[in-house]
């Protein structure tokens, strides 16, 4: 039977990966919506439509700080687990441990993006 700590490590690594992707996805969506709003203004579209798109953009922008908080929390949990369970990686070849460290590095980059 696999060590339950390995299972928890996989779960926490997955959470960090998912929340990081979510944050980048919202950032990308916000950028696309900004471009769409600008295009609508240039084309002289209806003010009501532009206003509604602005509201959608604001909702998207509100999600980014929420995802950032989740990413910081999940990264902290994963980091502390890596420190506490360092004995799992005594030979330096535990795949889950290596994957978790790589995901933490990626998360640090994602946290820099606002």
C-alpha cells in the first residue's frame, strides 16, 4: 500500500497546479475582454452592450485576487508539507517530491503575475 503522505503530497501538488492555471486563465480572459471592449468602442457599438461587457470584465478582474490568495495558501501548505515530510525523499528520487518542488517553482512565477 502506498504511503498516505505521498497521496497527500500529490493532492496538494494538484491543488497548486489547478489554482495557478485558474489564475492565469482569468488573467488571459480579462485581457481578451479588454481588447473586445476597445474593439466595440472603436466600432461604435451600443453603449449598453459596452457597459455589460465592462461589468463582465470587472467580475473577471475580481476573481484574480481571489485566485492569488488561494495560490499563496496552497503553495504555503505544499511548501510546509515538503519540509515536514522531507524523509520521504531521502534518496532524492521520489517522483512526487520532485514534481511538488517543480510545481512550487512554477507557482512562485505565477504569483509574480498580477
